[in-house]
C-alpha cells in the first residue's frame, strides 16, 4: 500500500487543488505487523463475472491476511454492478 500511496500523494501539476508539499516515505512506517489492520471485503460482487481462478486467488490472499491478524469485514457496495 505504501508504494501506491507514494505514487498518488503529493502535488499534481494538472490539479490546482493539490498542495505543493513533499511526500514522506510511507514505507518507513511499515513494521509488518498487520494485527491492527481491517480490510473491507465485498463478497457479493465476487459471486458473478469474476474468473474462478482469480476468485480463488483472492480468497486465498484473504486467508493469508487473516492468518497474519488482519480483521476481514464484509462490506456492501450497493452501487457496484
């Protein structure tokens, strides 16, 4: 997540609303401890239209995260279709 945040944080020359502030190195805060993390899982939208191999890999990844202490929370995305 840190690399993603680093890529989208900071000033954007095409967006006048962004602040011209330096972006910290978010990866320095990573400890590997995931016990305080919560991840929303939209299980309903995975029932249809998702390749079975992708679906299995997704749920396998969730199992790994849960095994590392991540709280998995079912969420609804009523506007996703």
